[in-house]
C-alpha cells in the first residue's frame, strides 16, 4: 500500500485521512516530531481526534520536550479516549519518573472514572498517597454510593493502620452527616471508637445496655462470676461477700443474664485482675431466698452465702449495707434476679 500524501483528506468514514503502519518489531505506526508544537495533532468535531492501535505496545505515543506529550480535543466527546481489554491493563495509564504527576485532569471534573463491575478510579503508590484530592472551594474527595449496603467513601488497610484518616488544622478532622440515618457509624473487634481528648454531646446519649459500672481490682478473680455481690477488702480492692448485712458492700459484678455494662469507669486493659462492678442501674444479681422469699421492690443486702444477696429483714442492720431493690420475685432457693442497684 502506498503511503498517503501530506494533507490527505478522506470522505469515507471507514478510511483514515492518514494511515501509518509498521510491521517491524517495536516501531511506530505514526511518528511526529515538532520542536515547539504538537508532535501529532488530530481534530474531530464529533468523534475521536486521534485513534491509535497496537498489538504489543502503545497505541498512541507522544513525546514533547517543553509541552504536552499527547493532546486531545473534542467539541462533543472525550478529548482522549483509552480502552483496555486486559484485566490488568488500564484504559489510560500515566507515568512520571521525575517527581511529577502521572495523570493530570482539568475541567468541570478533574478526573472521571467509570466501571461496570470494578473500581471507577484506582490509585496506587509505593511511598505516598494512592489518591489525593484537592479543592479550593469544595470537598477534596467526594464519594457517592447508590447502594444501601456500601459507603460513599470506603477505606481499607491490611497492614494494621487506619482505614480512613481525616485531619484538619483548625476544624473537624472527620465529619459525618445523615438526614434520616446515622451520621458516623463505627464497628470494631476491640473498640468501635477511640477518642483522645474531651467529648462534647449536644443531644441525648442512648445506651442499650443496663448499668453504670467501675473497674475494681478483684481478689481471686478466677473464683468470681458475673452477678456476685462484692465487698471492699483491706488493700483497696474488692472480694466476694460472705457476711450478712456487710456495710463494706461495693456492688455487683456486671455482665450476668441479659444485662451488660453501659458505662465502665477507670478501665485499663493493661491492668490485670480487674472486673466491672455495677454501681448504678439494672444488673442481674445472685440472690439467696432460702430464709425469706424475695418480692418485687424488696431491699436487698449481703447474705452469709458467698456472693449472694438476700432480703433485708432488719432495718437497723440494713442501713449502710443495702445493695438495691429487686425487680423480680424469687420465692425460694437461689437464683439470678434483676436488681436496681442503689447502694445505701
């Protein structure tokens, strides 16, 4: 096939005005060099300005010393369109080995990425941020999801770090808003959230659990179970109660039955042999009804049976040793009874 002339024109939609073909190894189909302008320039009013195809290398390759390597313009479509049919290949791939940007986009949207079944935009970096977004008047990164089970912005870290980090010199590091749902949702294996510093809440705090507890060092913790009544010991900790009407009563070990502590004070994972004691609220308590049945509203005090409470029958002895009020009856024997803790 003869080479097409310079300034060639074509009226056939299936025939290019200029065609370049290289059947050798590693050559260029079309090569353009210009000292100050575009190496290759293509204009189109309704379709692609430049189309390049290659089996083994770049479909279109542009190089410029002082300006843009490849420039594409279109009045009604994409200035540059890149397609890749390989699962590991990119439609458009940009590399800069001199400290600059691999791909730069300007316009109404700087970069637009679309995908049917994978990431719309993927960023990867060995030593810095995978994706960076900057904006003078709006969000630096803005994410939208139309699925009820997915997030607008999703971050994953498989190396032990943070999935998402938000920082601000003078305002909010991370802000979450929702008109009808949850503004910020946190879920974790150890902690759902961790805060360094003060917390200010302008609304109501809803706790789905039962009691207000505080951690105490426990003597012989292996022998202690949730629901047991505890009393103060002589070394600043607590031990299992074993005397009736003991004025050293400190509380009930949280976590028995269906009630769990809603708030735990003085908690430290690094301190061993500590358990939360319910000081206020609802908690399941071990109760002994052997000597007297327990009714709803009865005051409970320590019993002689280890770790159990009993009905307070002697008002004078009960003063200072009351644990709280029974919320359910226990006619006889021993068992777990929900109690409204109120030490007095």
